[in-house]
C-alpha cells in the first residue's frame, strides 16, 4: 500500500482531493496534508510517503523549493504537481527538478487524478522491483564473486570465450582488474592432492578458502593484484606491472618467500610460482599463462617451494632416455643376488646422470624410470605364484605414483620404496619371515580402522623411535606407513560400500574420515575409481 500526502495552501483543494478518491480500494493510504513546503517536510519526516501531491505557489516554502528538497533528501518519493493554467513555466521547471507528473487543478476530475496516481504507483512498484533485483544481484555477486571470477578467467585462458565477450561479462560481473599493466604468474599449491592431510585444516574446502584469504592479503601488501583458481590447486595471478616491486626479481623473490612463510605457518602448505611476461592487454593473458605453466615444469628438478622466472628458460628436450645395456645386466645380477646396496648404486647412478643435465621433459624421465622398474618385474616373473595377492595391484600403484609425481625427489623416494619392497618380497619367498613388531602393527591398524593412527602412534606401539620404525616398516613392507594405512582404509571402505551397501559418507565415517571430498580423492588414488561409481554399479564393479 503506497502512502500519499497533499501539500496545498488552499484547504478546499486539500479536502476535495482527499475526499474524491477511494484510497484503500486502489491500494493507497492517505497519511496527511500540509499547507506549505515547511509543514510538508515535517510531515514527510514522520510519515515517509511514497507520493506527494503539491501545489506550486505557497507561502513560506513554495512547491519548487519543496521539490528541490525532496530530490536531494528523499529521491525515491514521487511528486505530482498541482498547477494552474498560468503556471506552465513553473511546471516545466518542476519536471526538470524531478517531478513525476502534473495535473491542472481547475480541470481536475477524480478519474483523471486517479489515472495519474495509478500511473505513478506503477512506476514506484517498477522501481522497487528493479531495486530488489539489483540488491539481490549485488548480494549474489558479493557472495560468489571469486567463483564467478574463477569461471570467467578459466574460459579466457582455455579459449572457450571470445575476448570481447570476456570483457562484457567481466564488466557486468565487476571482476575486471582496476589496473592496466599486467604481470602474469602461474601459481600452484605444492603436493595439492595430499595438502589436506598435511594441513592443520583437514577439510579441503576450508583449506582452499583459507589459502585464498592468505593469498589475497599477501598480494594486497605487495601490489595491486587479481587472482583466479583455474584448476584444482592451480591459480592465475595478475600483478600490477606498473609498480616497481612487480618488475624487480629480487623483490618478487622476497615477496614469494614471505608468502610461503605465512602459508607454512598457518596452513602447513607451500606454493610454487612461475613468473611470465608483461602485457597491457588481458587478451595476451592466455598465451603468457600457458608459457608460465610450461616453465613450471622445471619445478620437477628444483623441487617444491620454488620460484621460476620464464625469461631465459629453455624448452625441455622431448627425447627418449636410454638405460644402458651394460647397466641393465649389472642391475639384473644385483636383483638376483638380493643385493640391495648394489641395486641402489646402479639406480642412483642413473638418477645422477639425469640430474646432471636437467634438460629432459619430466614425462620422458618418468617413462625411463618405469622401464627400469619393469626390469624388476621381469626378474620376478618366475616367482609370481609365490608373490602376495596384491602383487599386480602393487605394480599398478607404483606406475600411478611415478606418473603423478611432482618432483624428481618424489620419484627417487618412490623408487627406493619400490626396491626395498621387491627385495623384501624375494627374501620372504626364500623363507625369511617379517618382523613380529610389524605384523602386530598391521593387525592393530586392521582392528582399529576407524581410528586415524599416526606414524608416531605406531612407533610407540612398537616401542621404536619414529624414524627407526619408519625405516623398518618401509624395509619390511616396501611401502610407507601412511600409504599402508590409507590403502587399508580405502580397501575397507570399498568392502563397506559393495558388500554392506553403505552410502559413501557412511563408509568414510566408518574408516575415520569425515571430509567426504578428501575421502573421495583418497579412494580414487588407491582403488582407481571414485566411490560414487562403484556405488552406482550396484555392487557389480570389479
């Protein structure tokens, strides 16, 4: 219901207008009348009307002065001018000041007045609806601005949106940078898949949100910046390249180290940067981002928590790496002899040859390493019937781990675990039993699968130091304790989903994992398929 007041110095006019309209019938409420502009302002302050009917010629404060006051103090109020034939110049001025409409008093009829009121009412309601839509839009935009920005820049970088369309959407969604010179950076969270495990925030969504907040605060202290998450753990950062700090490699490196210090302190994670070129157009961002992302491949050699400047970097050599025939013969001899030290010498020599050059594409190195591990599998083939049931799954696990490895350091660690596991398997085939302490720990994990048993817990259970237990466990089992626990949990979860028909979140809770997103990632890593897929097959997945 819209509120209406009348302002006129003639009492008969006020009475006539008030009495000629059935206000409530047409969803109006008559809330008061005033003799001049001064009284009107006092009345307006009390009643907050939507429509004001006002005369022009009045004492103390005339209608034009009143309209001027309303346009400044109450711009939402609609004004309808009551005028005489000889006041048309004043009416035109009133319209310029913001009056909505006018009606001639001498020829005014109830139907004509009602028509003007209803027309004004429709305009008020239209503006209210537009204002509500604007408020809702701005509310949604504020709540989802980063998500919108992520999606828009992802389309720009992938080439799935024309640059002109990107500009339009960025302007509408208010996510365009407020600076015109850009330094393009590729940023990635190191070991992103395992970040929730290492972080103090076990919830993956909370971890991502906290990371973005720290990144935003850190960038704000350095220079103007925009950022967007383009993939899991991968970010585009645009810095204001007109600022000296963004053009100075030393200052950039110092800023990067401060960022990692904060991230390690609060979240126990680190990031790596690849700094690309500069541009004064967002149109060039996809090419520069792609260049930075390719250069980030050198993190494979440099390790985590590194900063790479693209200028001067050479492309990787995409050429097959050969493991020499003589070295292969020597390795086979050591494997047959169960000579762990001899095997390690040959493998380390191969790694050192690769690391001395640092020019090969990481995928070429991974394929070369897998070819070397295949030598072990050929040697062990005659013993397959004596190998544990998980032998074939284990081979697939090592392949996936090496292909997914982020750094050369990771691969060296995996290969050492692989060698220890296969040598231990051969020793077991020859009759050497596993240590009883390790068997007890395994049983303890199986019996308490709903608990999150840490390496420290297992070491105490075995009456060993943490480092010695870790060494013995890897030596005996051919795998780290953490991987063993996670794999055991996922195998148990698979059984719960398939055989007991539990929902995914129920299975996750039963193996001690409350974060369903993190559980799904672990499940896919160790089982090879998402839990939802085997659930969807009704227990028929193999």
